[in-house]
C-alpha cells in the first residue's frame, strides 16, 4: 500500500479486477449450490460436498506450493515464466493421478453406492482441472493481470450455474451435478490457455524432471503451509462425514458455503499484494501491512456481523425449512469472516517475504487444535460443534499469523489497524440486536459506516488519504515492476 503512486495504483486496480470477477463468479456459484441443496436434498447434497472436500483436500498437494512459488519468483524475474509453467504443469499432471486414485480408493472402501463413486470421480476430475489452471493464473498474478484470472472464474462459475439450472431442474441427480462441475472446469481451462497465448509473451519449453524436482523442493515449505491451510478449512466436513452423517454435513456445508462466498475479497487483495510484498522491504512494508489489515478488517467485519446477527432469516430465505438447523453454524461461522481475511493476508506476507516455514508451524499447531476439539465437539453437537471449533481455530490462526507478521515487519499498531473497524462493528451489532428486521440490517450497516468514518477521519486522516490516492484513475502499465 505504500511506495510509489504507480505501485499503489496497480495493487488497487488488480484488487478491484479480481474482486469484481470473484463477486460475479460467486453469484453463479451461489446459485448452483443453493439449487443443488434444494434439488438433491440433504443426503445427496452431503455426498456431493463430501466428494468435493475429499478430492479438493487431496489434490491441493498436486503442485505442493509451486503456484505461490512461481507467482513470487516470476514477479521478480518474468523471463522465467514459460519455463516455470512447463515444469509445474508436468509435475502436477503426474502427482494428480496418484492423489485422485487415493480419493477413489477411499470411496470404494467406504460405504458409498455406485452413484456416489461416479460423482466423486467426476468432481475429482473437475478439481484436477482447476488445480492445473491455477498455475496459469499464478503467472497472470505475477504479471499483475488479475483481470485475466477474473475472466476464467466468471466463465467457469457462470457456465456451471447455467448448466446446473438446466440439468437439475430437468431432473438430473448427483451424477449429473458432478458432470456439470467437470464441464465448467474444462471450458474455463480452455479459456485460460487462450488468454495465456494472447496476453502473455512468455514461451513455454519442454518440461524437465530436473526443473520439476527443483520447484518441488523449493515449494515444500509453501506447499506444506498450503496443505495444512486447506486441511484446516476442510477437515471439519470430513470429520462430520465420518463421525455423524451426510445430513449434518449438508447443514454445515449450507452455512459454510455462504461464508466461503465472502472469501473472494481476501483472495483478490492477497493476489494483488503478493508481487508487491515480494519486492518491498523496510518501513514501506510495515505501513503497507498495517493498512492492508485495516482495509480487510473494515471491509469484512460488517459482512460477518450481518451473517451472524441475521443467520436464521438468511438460511430460511435461501434454503428453506429443511435447512433450519444451519442457522447456528452460520451465526458461528459468520464470526470467522474477518478473521479469515486477516490470517490469509498475514500468510501472504510470510510467503512473500520468504518465511513460509513460520506459516507451516502455525498452521500445523492450529490443525492439531482443530482436530482434537472436533473429536469432542462433533459427536456431541454435530454441525453446531464443528462450527464452534472452526471459530476457535480462526481466532487462534489470526492471532498467531498477525503476531508473526508484525515480527517480520517490525512495526505495528493494533489500535490504529483495528480500533475503527471494531468500534464500528460494535455499533452494527448493537443496532442489529435491537432491530432484528430488514430495516434493522440497513440501519446497522449505516451505523457501521458512520462510526468508522468518524473514527478514521478524526484520528487517522493520513490513512484515509493513502487509500484514496491508491484508487486507480487509469489502467496501470502491466509491464512495469516496482
């Protein structure tokens, strides 16, 4: 956030481009999953979510940190883009076969019928295509062309939603939903390849085992952190499936899907910031970290508070009476919205400044805490217990990543970063609890904006000025590197 005007403008432009694309894509994704939940029912919807979670958790290990690695390294040296992409694609193609085979072995050994097995295969192939496409998107990220990533997201989620509406309303079931998911991923990957050829000057070379092995070794700390991070996000669903039943999975997934729909804000900001973080040091990095945390807190606290305070009417509106039990999980998970943004940005800082090992240790500790607590909470309280544990893990993860992030930047003011958003959040919750209606939600949002503006303009006017100066007035030079 600090630095030259052009650097600020590029970060802002890429954040807006990625966030806008994610927002549009999330609408399509929300339509698909809400319709999926309604048309399949809790049992088959829980099976679909289990298939997506199982394959997604395993296949995140396909590249094992190489996407973040090449995004960081290509930001520093763009001439290596083609070689990196070729080697990573070859590495992923080989490891994905093994990991997808493991996923299929799990569903064949488990008590799953033929439809569940076929759906898992189709969903797993779709996830594999997505995992491959992330390497192309990592190059776009390094080139600071996040609008290209947004295009692929919109194509995939939009097509999946359209096909899903047609197929599901025509009577298609679990297997048809898996085929729709795979089709959307394949078309989006084709679009990604076309944009690579059109907008990226790098030339790919033949993949080499030596290059792939070098990337794999360099990416191990990042991959370990990413794998643990995904395990942390997905292990609750897997444990619910093994310790309870698919109906509890469906309730938790219905709530989690709404919360996950807010994570694109953090993804967009982190993707735009990674190249900047990789190139920036000293006081500029410290101030940028503080301003980034404040921006995420200010933007995400009201979203999470609204989900938490109005969980019951939101669930009823979107899912209907069958999913009434998702209200408590949504209220608890809503409190994780801002925490996710803070911890993921802090993780981006640690990766960008060549400290992924710290993130591995943090994530490993939190995963152990999450699993241990879930072993107790899930048998006792089902989806509600899993959501409560997820909130406790988010608090721990955010606290640890921010603490280590501040040690890396060596300058930080928690009051300056979080004072305004927290005071404004308290005002929002007070109004929402006093007026639990649609009008109350509107007034609560207004109260938040007023209190936040009053605090920031009164106490931190220079921070406000920095944000305003970062707003892009024209598209930055995509070829420039600070």
